[in-house]
């Protein structure tokens, strides 16, 4: 056993010196290999961490969103339907939402206008308690509780994530929304170059101009979701878009028992045939799938690059220079066996692979999480005017590294097996027949 | 099909392994036909050189098989969020009818691969390649099974469809699949299974030790180690997992390889697979004890294999017992689960 | 010690370029003697040497080493025997450029996995015996012809072989160095080793140290053995 370890030790030493003796050729290969790992790793890190962010964000979303569909298109939701929904067994709370899009031709951008939760409908405002801690979908057994019987699943005491469930998806910086004011997201602020105290003109549905004062901006931590967001009061919203008091955009429905969600959704569907319930879990799955698909698509596209690299590696491994051939001939002649030479070549491949893999992964990590995917940015941004400045939370797990390993190191290793074998089976007596320089 | 990077990695690994095996079989057939160690002609030399290639190829393939077995479970677990009702890999494997058969074949192939590697090692120790024909016959048998496994795995992944929103015009997106996929694993009652496990393990270990000292009963040991393998798998589902998860209803054998449980499953499974391969290796090699060129080493090697197998099974049992003893779960055996 | 019976070696069999390097060679090489294989180029000297030295296998015929038949041993075993039994000295020193003399000398022992410190001691001792110990750390490119030859001799001896094989050893050496070389051969003989040399240098085959001269022509041995 010890002899075997010592032997590997010798072979590794010899391999290192052999690699260093041919710096130029090996460096080219190493650089290309690292590049491939870098590209694939960047893609994966980016996709996975966005996926993770999305799923973390969506955790705070309501269990069901209900919209009204007319002829396949989204229509405004009558407030009278709310009673029907509230009467369904299992529904803990129902809240109406007011939101919409506004196109600003000055900067060719679409803003999302939203009335903060709890203010869309007069009936709901009673649930809004003190400011700062408000703007939550109401969960406490207070006025907006549905009269139907419900089962409440209590959070465990001491659960550190209990508060997260009721956190809003955006955060204020201590601003207060009053009629006639807006709270805007950072993307809008940057784009229009406006801030707190400035005025912004809007065109109402009937062609009049209305000026809104900016009361503050949303926090930059939430930029991923709030870059293009503008908070507006319910009354102002209705005035701007000409929406009647009897309708809202859609509803969010809270169901406490997770296993009841699908049941409640199907009941809503049955009682309100024009309604379309969207379940949060479905959204999560769909988002997951979209990101998976995007990530996978990129991998497939890059497979052409990986293939080219593999062919290159195969070629490099096959093309032994005369000097290399002579060297192996000498090794075989002085007493190295074919399997010893194969081992040496294997260590060569392993060293190159490991160096390239780790360098590529580290570079990709820096690229995605510290420089904000600077190489991909043009491709990702497209022509969107409102692009959030976000810093992704680093999220690298074993799955990503394993996948990377299988997509890069394995093809490289397999491509070099036959060339290695060919090199290793050089006849020992070639050294004897070599008679001149 | 779900175009997930890890799925692509799985399929790539499967196709590479399949391709290499086909390549190996093609040359292996040549070796079977023309091999003649006494002959000094060029063809024989070429064949000898080629057998190095095939050994190297297959070592890689079989190493890949082991990795891809774990990767497969890993992927299944990672795809869980995409399917309604799937809680872990156990659910994902149920998504279409190819999931579990692929897993079974993967395990089967891994064991065969391990056996091939054992045979290969022994063959290389004899100065006239005594086992070469048998080795390549085994390869000819293993290859189609690997191909079938690759096909099944492809079918499994290609057939998958996530439960996602497919059209914004639809109304209720989730189909009325309120119950979702079955994540329940059929399991045998815990207490009787514990008895079976411990008594079978005791028999196996005793037989192994007996063989190690007396060189008798090798075939019996091989058989017992195979049996023990199956019993251990069933036990993991039936009671061992309960103690690891500290939950009397969680029988899933796949979650134990996940992060939450400190990856303990990897250790358990590696010990188990190692034990069964070395145990079966004992049985596979006994017929060759009379071969002249192996006389010097074979008996010693077989005994070492048996010892390795015994040690691995013992380590497995120790780990299991440790988990049971230190678990916070107390199963009151008046109620049968 | 080494017996060859009816050995034939054919290259490119079955092709139009089929070429028979050795035809029915019968040879007996005695232990603890210096044997020289003499013959013009193309006579099959090198091929014969490589078969004798367990470097290749004959197409037909039998080879025995110390009574043990080695004709059909697979490469793995042949190499193992060769490592322990034979030391090769080539026409060219055939040292690996870019690594030190010491590393070059230790190279044949790597697959055996011997402990590094012991191996190093052996190597340094060997270098000292041939007076090139001071060059142990230098790169091989800096050695003179004679020094390189001596380094390759030390390499050949690292595994304590009892048969030394030299292929045209004096082809690139001047007279003085050639004589020095023959002195080294004499030392081997006095240590009980067997030496087999191929050469067409009269300085070698007419030397008094040589016990047998085997004449080769066109792949066959001429006349009776000396």
C-alpha cells in the first residue's frame, strides 16, 4: 500500500515537471478550459440565484390571486364578488388590489402603479392600523376576518421566519403616502432623474394633466421587484385611470391551511365562473420552470462551445510532438509500464481539469456576484429602459458544482482517454531505434 | 421535457457511458474471437495493447456509473418543486413510469460494474490473462443492460412535464389533481423488520468471518451478502429512515442523502454497495482458485475481499445502530406502523 | 542464462511491406560473461537485442530467461522482469531534458514505489562511483557527451540489474572515452554481472574483456558461436 502511495507521489511529481516543461501548449489548453467553465458557471450561478430570489420573494405572495376574465382577457373585478369568496370555507381573508400600468412616452418606459394593500377599498382600510408596520394583508383576527369557518395554522413560537410571511414585497424608507403624492421605485427615480419633493406630471384617462409630488423612494434592497413601481393612493388611482368605485383590479385571497388551497381555488372557480384563481405554488413552479428552461437553454447553446473545446482537447492530446513521443519511449524503455504511463497521463488530465475547474468557478463567482454579471449584462438587459440595479445574493450549492463537473470535466476526460492510451502504448524499443537528434 | 441543467448533465453522463460501453464491446468481441496468448504475431500484440484501452475505458465508465447513480437521485430531488404533491425524490421518480425502473437498473448495473472491475483486477495479476474471455463475456452481458438503462433514463427525463401554467388564457391551471403524486413508499412493519435485519446481519457476519479463517463456505457468504443487501435496503425504508428523520411516517430512502440530514445517506449507501460488491466478488472468484497463474495470489485476495465485505457490513450496522440509539424518536411498538 | 530457440521476428505481417528482421535465431548467452553481437546495419542486431532484453516479443520461437519461459508473457509481467533484471544503455544517452540528472537517474525506480530517501541515496552512490556526483542537480543539457553517457549508465544500474545491455555504446564517443567505457564494462564483469553489447566498433569486439562474439547477417547468425 505504501509503495502504491509512494509511486503515485513520484508520478505526480514527474507529471508536474512535465506540464511545466511544456508551458505554452498546456497554458493554451488551460486557458480555454477555464473559459468554458467560467461561461457555464456564470450562467448557472446567475440562473440559480435569480431563481432563489424569485422563490424567496414569492413566498410572501398571497396564496391565491383572483382575477376576472372576459373573453380570455383580464377585466376589472367587481367588489360585489368579494362576499361570494369570503363565504367559502377555508378562506381566511380577502383583500382587493388596485394596480395598473402607465406608459410614459417621455422615457419610453412602463411604470407599474400600485395602491398599497389595505387601501384599495374603503372596507379594507379599517384593517389598516398604525403606519410603518401596516400595509400587510390582514392576518390577525380583526375586522376583515371572513365570517366562514376557518382553520388557523399557527406559526411556531420562536420561528425566526414568522415575520417574513407578512412582510410586504417592497419597503418604504419612512415615507408616508398622502393623496396627491407618489412613492417611486429607484429605477424610475434614476430614469426621470427625480427625487423626493419633485413633481411629476401624468396624463389622466380623459386627457387632463395631473401633477403628483414625490413623497419618497422605495428601498434599494427591494429593487428587483420595485424598480419600476410607484405607490399611489386608491382615490388618486381611480381618478388617474377613470376606474369606478365598484370595481378593483383583482383580489388576493389568504388561505391558512396549505392543503386547502387547491380546494378553495376550485370552489372559487365553481361559484364565479368568470373568475381565474392563480395559486402561488403554481407561480412558484412556473417561475422555477422558466428559469430552469432558460438555464438549460443556455447550456444547450453553449454545448457547441463545449463540443469545440472537447475536440480541441482531443486533438491536443493526440498530437504528441516528437519530443513527447521520445520521452514516453524513454520511460517505457527504462522500465515504465503502459499502465504507469496511463496513470501519469491521467494525473496530467486531473491536474489541468482541477485547476481549470476551480479557477473558472472562482472567476464566475466574482463575475456574477461582485461585478453583477458584467459580461452578460448587454444580453440580459435587452432594450428595457427600467433595468433594476440589483446585487444578487450569492447562492452556490453542491448541485450546481456537480452539474458543472459533469458538463465540463467529464467530457474532457472522456475525450482524452483514447489519445492517452495511444500515447501510452508507444513501443519501448522505439527508444533504441532512435539514433540521431 | 424539462430543460434543467442538471437533467442535461444526467443525460450527458448516461450517453457518454453508453457510448463508451458500446465502443468497448465492439473491441471486446474482437478480443473474444482472436485472443491467443501463445501467439506472438502482431494481431495478438495489438489485442493486448487494446485490452489496456478497454480496461481504462471501463474503469472510467464504471466510476461514472457510481457517480451518476447518486446524481440521478440528486436530480430527482431537485426537480421536486415542479410537480404537484411531490415531497422529495420519491415523488419525482413517480412522475412517469420510467423513474423507478431506471433506478433499479442503475443499482443492478453498478453491482455488475463493480464485479467486472474485481474480475479485471484479478485477471491482470495472472501472467497469462487467465480470465480474459470470461471478463469480456461478462462485458457482453452488461453492455446491453447499460444501454437499456440509458434508454429508460432518457425516456424518464424526456417524458416529464412540469405542472406549470401553460396558457394565460386558461382559468384554473392546476388540474383537479388535488391528491398529487404518491410519495408514500410501501414499507414493511418496523419491529419485525428490525429483528430480521439484525439476525440476518449476524448470520452474514459470522459466515464471513468463518470463511475468512477456514476458507469454507465462500458461495454461501456471497449468497448471504446479496440477501443482506436486499434486507438492508428494505430495512432502510422500513425502520432506519424513521430514526434518521425522527418521524414515524417518513419512509423515504432518498431524503437521507440530502443536506438536512448531513448527507448521512451517502455514507450508508456507499458502505452497503461496497459490501455487496466485495461479497459477490468472493463468490465470483472462487471457481478460479485452481487456475495456475493465479495460484499465488487468488486465495489471499478472496479472503481479503471477504474481510472487506464483513468490515463494510459491520460498519454499516454500527452506523445504523448509532442512528437508532441517538435518535430522538422513540417508537412505541404497541402500535404497528 | 538466456536462451533463444528458433526465434523469428516479422514486422508488418500480411502487408506488402512485410519484413523479416530475424530468421530462425538460436542463441545461448552465458552468465557472467561479456557477449558482443556484431554485424552490419540492417542485420537485425537491435531487434535481437530488444528480444533478448525483454523489450519485445518474438513472432515465433521461444525465449527463456534463467530457465523460465518468457515468450508469451504479457507486457505487464515482461516489464516487471525487465525492470529487475536488465539495465539498458542506449546509443544516445536518452536522458529527459528539463529535469535534473538525479531525477533522470531515479526514473526507472519510480513504478516500484521505493522510499524516496533510500532511492536518492542509491542514486547518489551510483553517481559518485562514476565521478559525476557533483553534477547531480544540474540539468542534463549542461552535461558533456561523456558525462551524459555516464549518467545514463547510472540510470541503467539503479534497480541493481544483473544483466547489462548496451546498444552501440561507443558510437558517439571518442577513443579515450571508449576505453573508459570498456573499463566500466570490466568492472561489471568483475561484479558478477552479465554484459551483452552490440557494436561494429573494433575497439569493442576485439577487446580482451569480451568472451563471445556473435556475428549476425540478414537476421541470422553466421557460423558457430564463439
